[in-house]
C-alpha cells in the first residue's frame, strides 16, 4: 500500500471488513517491499520514487502491481502503463471494485519473469588509489563471458569515459533520460569498449548531481538488461550508501599502508553501523 491519498484509507477499511485479502503492511520506501513476502503491491502514481523501471523490476520478481492514478492525470496513467502494471485504475474507483481487481490477478513468485543481474560495487575510503582501475579491470575480465555494464557513479570526478577513450556523449544523464522516457534499457545504446558496455559520468559545463531516486531507477533498469552491473563510486559511503546496501558483492580498495588500512576499517565500521 503506497499512497497518502483518500483511496488508500478507503481500500484498507474495505479490505479489513471483507477479509478477502491479507494486508501485509504499508510501506514508504522501495527496499521495504523487497524485505516483505508480498504477492501484490497497490501503488499510487504520485509516489515520489515510483518509475516505470521500478514497476518493471517488481514484475520481474513475480510481484503483481495495481496502479492507482488521479482521475484525468494522463501522464500518471501513462507511467503505470509503461511500467506494465497488471491493473491501472483511477482513484475514483470504488474500494470494493479495487479489491475485486486484486483478487482476480494470478499471483505467485513462480511467475517470476527474469532473474535480475548481479550488482557489484567498487569503492574505498578517500585516499585509496586504484578504485577506477580495479572496476575497469574486473569489468573487462567478466565481459569476456557475460553481458557487463560498467557505470561511473563517481560524481566528484568521473573518469571512466576519458580513460577508455570514449566520446563525451551519450553520458549518464542521457542514459537516465532514455530510461525515464521509455522505462527500459536498450543495451545497444550504451557506448562500448570492446565487449564492455559503459555508462560514462557526465562532464557537462553545468555540474549535474544525479539524485538517489534516479540512481535507483538506473539500477532497476540496467540490472534487467545486463548479467552484471559494476559500479565505480565516489570515495566513502555517505553519498551512495544505498547502492552498497543493495549490492550483491562489494569490492573495497585500500592503500596498502597502515593509514590506508585504518581508513578502510573506519569506512567498513561506519558502513556496518553500531553493534
């Protein structure tokens, strides 16, 4: 249940009276859904972090989606349709009718469409040399036997495109625009270095910091299109902590000195949080 609008409270009350479905809970962030064992998500199109890529990622996991949009809001309806929602209903649909739509949807994680790719994040504390080199080397090695995308999410000093001799465009901003307009990724639209697809950082005159919600959309879409997505990050964990938490594997690069190891240990302790 993802909305603060009137239809949400009406639907909850109707579901509790009818007792025909089991409400697992209200959630406010996408990672809360991933931690639950749910069959159907009912989501409002106005949810700030909702995107077509996010909807498609739920569908790939076998989660069915009922999308509710404000009556007359064509862009909101189009977003839900682009994301492949199983049912797209206006917010003036009676709660009992929404319940019937929910019950009519075939459910079960056995309907999983496609396994998402794996996310590997390469990072390290400030002063640790070689993060980008490690990310490039691993990506090139893995690209010999799998479809791999290397993403440059170092928003302080993106350098992968320059190091690989790629043209400045398309860059990360262009690729995000493609995802936000189409909801999916065309692997052929990414620049290539040998067999490796690359998402270069932006070097435009106006510095553009990619918001975390857009990074989430980027990961949702690229993990559906590639077997492996390797992310080169900025130093530390603050800026992209959620990317580390979402990763399947993390590679930490450290300067091989006493100071470097202490910095890395502090970073890991900060990442892990208090005992």
